[in-house]
């Protein structure tokens, strides 16, 4: 394949999203709520206990429940539970159950006890358990003080993806409580039952896990944008900027619809991490209650600043336009200010026909490959690295009914390109069902599924054709500007 | 400098006290004397709250908050009241506080209700506390099928005393009254508790619609009378009103 890659659709000098491949470092962005507050000369004493907790001893013995398999029904239930393909557990360092993806945590107390024992046994030798492989089952342990996360998987997902999933779960919990609070809770009481504070969050975690298994955005570390003409997207952004021009300490304004980003306006100097944006998408999708009202909610974005809350005004634009607007600020009590700003935004967008444009794009769906003139392509993912955005066409047969299979193909290809032992630059794999091509360059990643009978030369020429097509449409498909609030 | 600011603070506190006293007196005779000057010195929260009461778009605008444990049916009551819908089956968990409005008319007066629907979960308390002070009325809910939610009412009333304004209208609601045999809290228990704290009480059902409208209208009515003060406002009393109304018309024919 010709490796001249001057064509990099979707590249832009500045992006509102942080782009990074290493996903798991908390705090790497170094942005801080304190900084924002003090920058605008609002001096409010805020608690910021950063002290780390130390747990060396666990005198608390896990309370085992008797496993009396008294009835067949129980046994059936157990079998069904045991056969689930992917389990995720969260427990405290003291072994208290916090979350189980399937089944009731209380009934599984014995199992949490085993997990805690494994972790602390290895820890006593100054070591850290990471994974156990047993036949077709892999057990992943992720110790992130003050919590332990465990994944048990029979899927073909690689360890990297499972760890990333666990990180997301940890971040979801942090985003509800903040890391500072989480640490403080366990400093004060090692055997605290965290479920008390997390009631309702289990549904968010459930949704997040399902979501992360079905959406390419998670393993790509990128977000998809809603296709819109540049002029429309720009006028939406500038409407938001002008409506919020007088509001102090507004950090982000995010407009999204149907799991796609419409625009992101940010405070100068501050960027949003895609993983944080995924949590926001998850919150919006999983919370039915946001649909019919304006909400005011505290939200911690763990990559942005794990120590404190942002406060979000969350509302859908209008009955007739189901795009969700989030205005995130560091101020705790400016609901009404933001509510008025939102009204102004909606009115102006309506007058500028932007609501209509958003609706049209939502209804039209993306092109399928065939519609775009690529009959030998079935599906593809294009990720622009520098903007952390990706594009995918609509699903077409044979994957409409088996999206999971398509996602698994992509995940495997992704893993081949990114595995630490022997990463590939280019993968071309032919099976009886399809041909998959994956290509990692400096500027982008491309994953394409072809018809199984395509020959190599035409596949390569199609890649160039596809890149040209994306380049031509890049202004529609990507959010190329990075608007900021006026100071 | 220090001395000066300290002095100023003392003055402010005392003026606030005087005002509070005055407001109470005013209630019976506000119509005749416009005590505008005095009111300017009230702290910003109280002023904002008072101003919002005289919202010009409607005759009166009042802020109502729904409180209570997670899952007692706060959102459902509100949906029933505002949209006449009951969301059966799926559990909708509120995130933070939700804000909705509805206009009702009380004796030909348009009353705009701004309703804060709060999340019951403990982790949202810090956000909800911030909005207690603005509220004119609080609807405090428990679930008659859930004893714990009833036991927690005392704690809620404690929080209310700490964060809300002294003259806030409080109404205790025992929700899910349609439950039948699953009931865990007797009606009398609710009544007793309400009497103990001298707040109004009724049992409601978002499912059947029982008393839902009445709960909101009753607080609207109470606040309207307080606001106008024209008719001898002492005569109107939410608790009496609620008692009358609930006796008059019992549960609409709806069960199962």
C-alpha cells in the first residue's frame, strides 16, 4: 500500500477535546476548578483534601453467606448468572460489595470476600494482582484506591479493553461523588457501605457497560459529531457564546443529540477529555428524567478535575428538537442565570433555523456505504487522532441485525494495532465472511470492512477514494473549530 | 476597618430581625401600609423570594419543592399534577434537581407554581440545600408502603428547619395510598406525625390521582392568602382546608 498519507481528513489546528492515547491517567490534564474560580477572583474557600489514604490492614473479615442451594430455582438462577459473558464487580478495599453487573451484591458477598482475599494476599508481598487466565475465562483486577474493580470475562475482549471498561466504571463512580470525597469517606470509615451514597448510580453503571460494549467511541477514545453544514454549526456555537457572554465561570457548553456531539464551547485554556464526554453522553442517555424538565445537577469530570464538582444545567432544547444542552459551571447557585441563557439560546437558534437543521440531520441519518457510492464497502470507522473525533456510516446489511459481531471485529482489529507486545501498522485479513483492513498512521486510524471477495488492489484504491471522500466532506462530518467563551 | 465592618454587620442583623417581626405584623394589615423602605434591608435571599412572589406575568408566583427519600414518588406526583400522566413500571431517578412550572388558578387568581423536584439520594443533598431557602412551600413525601421512608421524615423535618425559611408552608404527603395490602404505614401514624410538627397532611396517589391536585392547590391557596392578606388571613388555614377537602370528596373511582 502506498504510504503517502498527506491526506488526513478532519485535521484541525485546535480541538476542544483533549487527544491522548493513554486513557487511564487521572489528573493528567491538570485543569483545576480552583484555578477557574480564583482566576475570576471569586474567592471561596473550598475543601480540597488531597491526602491519600493508606490501607495496610484489613481486620474486617468478609461476612460469608451460607450458600445453601435449597431450591432448584436458586440453582437455575445461579447457573444463568454464572453463564453471563461479562461480569463486573466493584468492592471496597475492605471487601464490602458495592456493585455487581449481574445478580444481587448481597447474595454474592462470599464472592466479594474471595476477590478481596486474592487482592490483599498478593498485596502482602508488595505485589499487585492484575489478571488470572483460567481456560476461556479471564479475571482482571484493577486496584484503584479506595476501590477494587474486577472483571470476569468469557468474551474475546483483550485485557486492555477490559481494563479500560473498569476504568470507566471507576470514573462513573467518581463523577457522582468526586475522588476527594471518596477518599475521605474511606479514611473515616474503612468498612463504609458505599451503596448508600450510590443508590441510583447502579443503573448508570449498567448503562455505561452496555454502552461501552456497543459503541466504537469507547475503544477508539473519540466522539462522533452530528453531520451539519459548517455555517449551521458555527452559528450554533456563536449563539451559545453570545448568549453566555456575561456569565462568569461557565466552563463548558455541550450540545449533543442522539449520542453525537453538535458543538462544544469551552473556557479558554480548558479542554474536555473524550472519556469525560462519554460519561456525559451516558448520563444523558440513561437519565429518563432529564427529558421533561430543566435539571440542575452536580457532576464531577474525573479527567478534568477529580477533586470537585461542576454544576450542570441540563435541558433538551425544546419539545420539537431533541438535542440536549449542558451548561457546566463551577458556581453552585446560578441555575436561573443559566436557565435564562438557555431560553435565549433556543429562541435565537429557532430564529436562525438551526433547530430545523438539527432535526433534519437527525432524521436523515448518516449515509450508508452504498449510498455514498462505495458498494464494496460494508462499514468503516475513521478516527482523526488530533481531534479525537471519528466518523462511521450508517449500518447496512449484514450487520444491521448483528451489530455486536461488527463491533467485535473492530475491537479485535483495534487490539491488533494497539497491543503492546507487537503492534501492527497495517492489518489486512480475509475470512469467508468479510475482509477487514485496519491502518494506523500518525494522523488517523482507519478500519474498513469489505465484501469478502474483493481483491487487494481494488481494496487499496478504495481506501484512497474513501479518504478523499471524507476529506471532501470533513467540514460536515467533524467539528473543526474549537469555540471558546468570551472572557 | 475591622471594627467598622463588625459594626455594620451587627446593624444588619438587627435590622433583619426587626423586619422579620414586621413581616408577621404586616400579614394582617399589609394592604393599607406599603412598607417598601424597610424591605430593602432584608437579606438578598429573602428579598429575592419576596420579589418572586409578586411576579408580574402571573398574579402570584410561588416556589414549591418536593422532598423525601429516593423512590417515594416525587417525580410521579409531579408528572401526575403537571401532565396528568402516571409513569408505571419504570423507575425514573431524578438527577440533582429538576425544575418545572405550572399555572393554576385559585379563585380567579393565576398562580404560577415553580416546582423543584429534588433527587432523594443522599449524595445530592448539598445541591438541594442550596435551594431550600428560596422555597415558599415544601411538599414532603413518604411512601406508605415503605416504613423507612416514613421514619426518615423526622430527619427531613430537621433539615427543613435548618435550611428553609421559618415561614415556609410544609405539607406532609403519604404517597402510594392506592397500595392496598402492601401498606406499611397507617394513615393515623401520618396524621399523628403531622400534628406533632403542626404541618398539613394528606395521603396521595400518583397512580390514581387521589389528592394530587389538592396538595398543590392547597399550598397555592395558603400562599395566596398570605400574600394578599386582604381577607382576614387567620381564617384560612391549610390544615383545616385540607381536612375539609379530603372529607368532602374521597378517592375518585379508579382503583385497579
